[in-house]
C-alpha cells in the first residue's frame, strides 16, 4: 500500500508539473506572437525551472534564443547601414563644398582677368582719346561716344565682379 501511495504521488506530481509546464509553453508562445520576445523567454525559463526536462519548453527556448540572436544581428546590420549612409552623405557634402569652392575661385579669377583686360582697354582708349584731343581730330560727338562706351564697359565690369551663387540646392529627404 505504501508503494502505491508513493507511486500515485509521483504520477500525480508529474501530471501537475506537466500541466504547469504546458501552461508556460503556451504563455511563452503567446508572448512571442505578441512580439514580446524577452518576456516569452522569461516565461519559458520559468517553466523549465519547474520541469527542466519538458521537451516542448526546451525546443521553444532554443527557438526563442535563435530568434533573439537573429533580431540582434539584424539590428546591428541596420545600424551599420545607417552609419554607412551617413558617411556617404557627409562625403557627398564635402565633395559638393569643394566643388563650390573651386567654382568660386574660378569665377574670381575670371572676374580678375576681365577687370585687367578692361583696365588695359580703358587705358588704351584713354590714350587714344588724349592723342585725338591733342590732334584735335575728334569732334565733340565722337568724344561723347567714346566716354559713353567707357562707362558702359565699366558697368559690365562691375557686374562681372559680383560673385554668382553656385551649387545645387540641398533637398531634405522626406521619407
């Protein structure tokens, strides 16, 4: 009789633990379905404390840990891609700034050359005007026409000296 009681207690306790382990199994599965991976792992580990040899709990725990590792790797890849994207964007911005600087320098050199050329022309025209006046070969109208031409050339030079806006308009990403 004593053996029957011990065996019945053993079977009864095994039956109770099996139900509890199954409840933890279902709870862990439900938490995983609801995207609560860490809580699902905790529930399965708690069930394994009660019944460490439960095959479903052990299999589920293994699957949950694999999923957690997969998600961590995916997150690391996304972070690496984001960092790489930021570096590419910074490099593009640096190249754009360098191109803009080169364009400004080119424009300044061009404006300086134009100014020098204009000064040469102006000096030459002034000499011609002075010589013509000395010879008194120019009429008043011709002198006015030459002065008007000089004024218009000076105006053009002033416009050329103004720096032009260079570069692409930066568009913010809206996605």
